[in-house]
C-alpha cells in the first residue's frame, strides 16, 4: 500500500520549484536551442543553373581510387573528405541537391581535403570548384552545422556512421555539413553531371537507389526546423 509524505528519504513534492540550487546552470544561452534550429529554405525556382567545363574524378575507376587511397595512406595517413548538403523546397517539400552522373550514380558536392586543410574552408573551396559560377561572380557559402560523420574502415566501398570496434586506423573520415543557401543564386554545373533536386521522402530508406549516406539524410536533417520562404 502506497504511503504519503516522505518515502525513501525523498521529501514530498520534490523537486520544489523554488529550489534551483540543485540544478546545473548553463549561463544565459539556452542549451536546447539547437533542438529547434531554424534553417531557411527557398524555392527551387529561385535558383538558376548554368553549365561549365566537365569536372572529372581524380581516378579512372573504383579500383584505381582505392589504389591511390592506399598509397596516400602510407604517406599522409587517413583521407579526410567533406560534402555539403544543399536544400531547397518545391511544392512545400524539402529537396536535397544532388549531382547525378550517368543514370544511377548520385553524389553530394564535395571531395577530398588537402593535407592540413581546414574542413570548412576546404568545403567552400570544393563547392566553388563544383558549382561555382564562371562569370566572375562569387558565392558566399554559409556552412551551418555538421550533420554526419562517416568512416571507411578498409580500402573498400563500405562506410559506416561509426568506427567499427576492431578498427584502429580508419582509412577515410567523411564529414557532412549543412549549407545554408542564399535566397537566390546562380550555379554552374559541370557538363558531365546533372544537378537534380531529390525530395526527402524519395531518399528515406532508399539505400538501394542512393547509397547509405544519402538515404540517411532525412533522419540526419530531422532535428532542424525548416522555414519555407
């Protein structure tokens, strides 16, 4: 039978609203502010897409890529790469901008960092190389937040959102950043790619079509509060 008043040394009505001494103090900043972080989305029709010279991969094939990764690992260690997640909206739904090569391969804009290169500055450089305009105008890339970390344990295609327990020296660390797009912009897309806007509902749980990283974006982005402008 339940008893009232004090039980197990805990006073009735604990914690008292007036007693804040036992609660941690976080200063003036709200520690929960990132749980409702607003991100502005603008319509796809606000953006203009031109073309520019083709942008080719450093490696001619997948085996060549891993052979170069192995050589680089012996010289400079783990490869660091970054990718940007650029979001627009269409018909009131968030869409992620993806680069499409051929009919079945999709990737986020980004790439390898140079040795000792800062991640944010490196991503800005790579975004400019990939989508920057060629008419002399510049694009101010606003890098908002990290939304994912992926690790390649071996010189093989599989990547994971964690370092497997038996791996002490991952071969690649890939970090994904959310990029806040301006209200309007002109992009220049390499001629050998097509820039497509993929809705989140199409990416969700669709690793067969987009791979594990891109298909995980709906979950990674769910903590943001999208503002449709």
